[in-house]
C-alpha cells in the first residue's frame, strides 16, 4: 500500500495509464520505472507540474500499424504486422530502431519508443524518439525472402519517414542485410539518396564504427562507472548474454580493456568458456552468427573444453560484471539473487530493459551498481546521430574521430547520471544511475516541451 504523498501520486498515475492500456505489460513496466523517480522530482519542481509533462510524454505522438504481405520461396502469400511508433519529436526528428522478431507487438514497441525518448535526450544530440518493426521472424528465411519482406515493409513505411521526419535504424533481427534491402527500396520509391536510415554500409553513407557503437559505448560507460568508484576493468570476469550485434562488440571492447569475458547466449541457452573468450574465438562467433546465421551452442563443438547450458541464462556464473545484451526481462529475480550471492558488483544493460523491476530492487538493496540501458546503451543511437551529421555534411569522418565523439558522449551521459543520481552521505561516490538517467533525460525533454507550448 502506498503511504507517502509521492507514493500515492505515483500509484494514481500508473493506475490512470493502466486504465487506458491494461494489456501493455512491457509499456507499463517502462512507464513505472520512469514515474517512480520523475513524479517526486516534479513535486519538488513546480514548473514541471503545471505543464502536465509526464501525462503528455506517455502518449505517443503517432502510432502507425500496417499490413505487410509478401511472397515466400514457395510462392505462398505471407502476412505480417508492421509498426512505427513516433513517440516524441520535441528534441528532433523521430529516431530509433526497427525490430523484426515474432514477439513484436504494440506494447513492446511503445516501451522501446518511450525509453528511446529519454535515451536520445541523454546523448545531448537533437534526436526525437521512436521505434518500429514487425512480427516477422528472419530466422530460417532465405536472403530472397528477407529481401521481399523488407521491400514490402518499406513500401508502406516510406510514406511516414524521411531524413528530417523519422530516421529508423537496426535492432533485434535488423542488421546490415535488412538495412541494405530497406535502403534500396526507399531510394527506389522516393528517387532520392538521403540519410533516412542509419546503420548503412560504409560505401553508401554509413558511418565507421556504427556497427560497433552500442557494444563499445557500453564498455566506455562501464569504464566511467568503474573509475568513479576507483576501480578498473582489468582482470575482471565479465558475463555477457546474447550473441548478436551488441553482445559481440561489448565482448570485443571488454577484452581490449583487459577483462575476461566468459559467456555468450541466445534463446537456446548459454555457453561458458572458463578460460575466457579471446579475439580469435570472438571472430569465430562473429562468423557463426553474422555470416552463417548459426546457433551459439556450435561454439562448444569448435572449442570442446567449453560447455553449453541448454535453456539457461548465464546469471549463475561467478563474475564481477554482468552485461545483459539480449532482450527485455531476461534478468529476473532469481538471476539477480545469484549474481549478488556470487559477488557481482556491477550490472550495465546493453539491451533495452533486460532487468525486471524485482531484479532492480535486489541490486538496489545490495548496493550493486546498476546502469539502465537508456544510459549505458545510448552509444548506438548516438553514433546513428553522428551518421546523420556526416550525411548532412556529405562527408565521412575517420574511425578515430567517430570513436572520440562516442567516448565524449558516453562520458557526458555518465556525468549527467552522477549529477542527478548521487545518493547517500558520501554523495559523490554512491550513484543511483536509474534515477540519474531518468531525471536527466526528463529535464532536457521537459524544458523543450514547455518552450514549445501545448502541442
Ligand atoms: P541481434 O538481433 O543482433 O541479437 C539479439 C541477440 O539476443 C541474439 O543473440 C538473440 O538470440 C538474443 N535474443 C533475442 N530475443 C531473445 C529472446 N526472446 N530470448 C533470448 N534471447 C534472445 O540484436 P542486437 O544485438 O542489436 O540487440 C540486442 C539488444 O540490444 C536488444 O534489447 C536491443 O533493443 C538492444 N539495443 C540494440 C542497439 C543496436 O544498435 N543494435 C542499440 C541499443 C540497444 P536468438 O538468435 O536466439 O534470437
Ligand atoms: O535501441 C536503440 O537505441 C537502437 N536500437 C538504436 C537506434 C538507432 O536509431 O540507432
């Protein structure tokens, strides 16, 4: 039962959001996580109260649902659901990825779009927030099927996006191949070569380091967290979930920083490599996942001294740092308890909302540093922002220049989290990153919304 005035207000707010979309569990989870910190902040800062900002922010500016019909290799007609949620354009054109996964629905895309608004604000760039995708499963499809799906999807999506309107990118199930097919179709339909998608190939408008950016950015953020408490990643044991884009480049940068990465996973289970994943072994994973589109368990065939745990998540491995990089709600209460018991000291999210609220509470109670994805995985969208800048300039920056910008952005996000999230007596050392990220992101969007009037 809520007791304080703030708790009552939070409760009433959540109930009012729930009343309008009771079945959107993931979206409600994301809203609750924000409201818990923003409502007390609004109560303490009356200028935000009058403007009814949170009430406006939980409503997407626009959500588009569309049919995507396409022909499979047997010439059978297939139909999927396509979506684009244009959440908030206060700070810039809508920006956010496209997810192709059978679980995609409006609730998942609204949670991702809502999170994206705060994340994009934290980057300091002029980016609004949005997300889209389809309940299409690229697994087991031929390249030709994926191409026909992408072309059909883009035929409708192209009516709603543009370099100054809405700029999609990749996410789960959408990588270089899918962005290529969608860019080709967009260009053909609009007869224009613009930066309407990010994550493009380097030869046709992409930015160096965009592929690596989310994973690298995550490690730059972890480095800041470590240094803030007077420690470093050297010789730390790191557990990573997922084995896709974010997981692979998180692993690469962690190795480069002197850590020992011992796991990868996919929806079938996880692999444990006690000796540590080397750059050479990582190259095998990249080829396995990106070229052959294989399963992570094949790692144990190539490296027989390692083990595959079917149907399990890697949170029972003893580690210093855990980086969930697969999907939402993959780190639950049980996993959190195991991590705490085994002495894990830091969790930073590469995925979006991988930690359940019960698991977050466990980390908070045990003083474990926990960085939410909207702060720690913002390097991907930030580098998308840098790709947009390069496209507008019609120039390509060097790897070194992009890397420098990415490092600076991640450092600034960390500084904002510390500024708004410091807690306890030794204020400068104890940081509630969730609180800091939520408030810092909110303040930037809120001030701009007030300036732009009731729209
Ligand atoms: P990929 O498609 O490249 O990889 C996804 C990985 O997560 C795969 O290993 C996949 O395994 C696993 N996975 C997906 N769904 C599930 C599930 N339901 N249960 C268990 N494992 C699952 O995606 P990304 O690496 O790009 O994205 C990973 C996470 O990072 C997502 O949460 C995404 O929103 C987030 N993110 C991505 C950014 C980017 O730039 N790409 C930027 C910021 C955040 P399997 O093959 O079995 O499906
Ligand atoms: O969740 C995310 O931030 C992404 N999938 C990247 C979005 C982007 O526009 O680069």
